C-alpha cells in the first residue's frame, strides 16, 4: 500500500514513519511537510512535498495525517474530497461542525476516513473489556491518566488553545473516552456531562515532557493541564474521568476501574510513551477476594503497530465509510460539553461555602 505521511512533527516522525517503514504492508512514497526537514527524515525513494494538495489520488493509497490539531480536519477534508483515503491522528476534529464536514468529504470523494485510537488497541484494555463483560450489568467506570510531569511541546502549538483546541482533555482525554467506549461496549450516549478544568502546572518549566524534546518558556500556555469529568450514559452507567498532563504524583499512571453487579476489575498501567511508567497489572475483585488476571507482555507502542495491521482490511470494507466520522462526532461532542460545563460560573456564597 502506497502511503503518504502528512506532517513530520513528533507523532509523524517518531510514531508513524518508523512503523510504516518496517511494516510489510506499506511503502512510504511521499512525505508532506512545509517546514525544514532533515535529510534522514525522508525514506529512500519517497517524494518530499510541501503541500498536501500536491498529493495525487492515483499515486497514493492512503494518507496518514499527523499535523497540528487545528489542521487535522481541514487537511483530511481536502484529501477525502479528492478521493484519497485518510488515517487521521486524534483528535480527529475539534468540534461537531468539523466532524460533519469530514463526513461530507467522505461522501463527496468516495474515500474512507479512519481514525487513530491507540488506547482501544492495547492488549491490556482489550483484556479489561473481556473481564468487564463477565461482571454483570455495569454500574460505573473510572478512568484516569495522570502524569507526574508531562506537559508537551511547551511554547509550541500544543499549549496554544487556538491551535490545539484544548489541553489535557483533548490530548489524553480523547484516549480515555475511547477506552470507556471499549469497556462499556457499543457507542454509549451520555445523558449528563459535568466537568471542571485547571491549569496549575502548564507554565511550570519543571513539568515539561522531556521525553518529547523541546523547550517550554514559562507563561505561554493558555490551555488546561488537568480536566475532570463525571458523565452518565442513557442506560445509567456513570463514568468518572481525569486527564492530567502533570500532578504531584511520582509516576505517570493510567488506571481504569470497572464496577459491575458481579464484581470489579482494575487495570493499572501507563498509556503512551513516557519512560516514567508503571508495570501493567489487571485484577478482578469479587466478594472481597482479589485475583490477578494474567496478561501477555507487549512492547511500548505495540498498539500503533496493531492499528497498521488492521488498516488494509478496514479500507477495503465499504461499511467503514462514515463510521469514524460518526464516532468522532460523539467523542468531540462530549469534549465540548465538558468544556462548556467547566466554563459555567458557579456561585460561591457564604451559604454554599458552609454547606461544602
């Protein structure tokens, strides 16, 4: 499959190019990057282009789009409308209007949009979903991904609300919402959404994600570094969500707990590529007895290879058209509602303070 990689930022350069280069199903034939590019960043035999509009539908089978967030939907929309299938990094879109435009571009060009969703392809998340299915009716899901210190790309687009669309909620929270969907099953619709955000660490030089590279001038970020939410599905399952780029914790920790009528299950691990990680552990508790669920080991980042394994079959499936846009529309709608809830001023009087 002839692939063009659009965007050579951290994700395109570090996640996608190396994996595409060594995967037998793909051949990178073009790289699109408007900025300076190191000589060794372009695979041998691949064309270096400065504009995604230069890609020709007859010369590429798939475009992997890994540009800054605010360009995700515009670039993908342009390619889809011209008949070029797109695999789009999360967040797929920054609002429901962008999701609708992506769906329209799919119909116009007859191409397929596929969405990056790393969390749902992790073996431990899949094992948690299987364990959760045996817990009887689900009552509650708690999801948190909290870094000790991992504010990305400070001073760049990641901490600029105009270009990123948001902070930790858009970045880490999208993964958590995907994981919630995998655990709950189907495409849950959330009846109630309540959220709050804070920014205690985003402009602290000591909280940078050093493993991503880059420097972070203090005082330049205008996004949240922490988001908390409480959601309730139409079927009455409650979901607590916490996404944090930084905290006072010693280790970057992802924890997903599922409570059902017949017991609970908890996955503890670390999503992503941070070296400050916990070992993977999945447990099930019933009637006061906790047992560990055995898991096969897998290298960091295996979930990205797993997505590449599935793409050829998904692209060939006519039923795939419209699915990613619809799911992304539901996800970004939840994100928008969480932000809207966080912006609502809450009265603070002597009476409410004494009750609290």
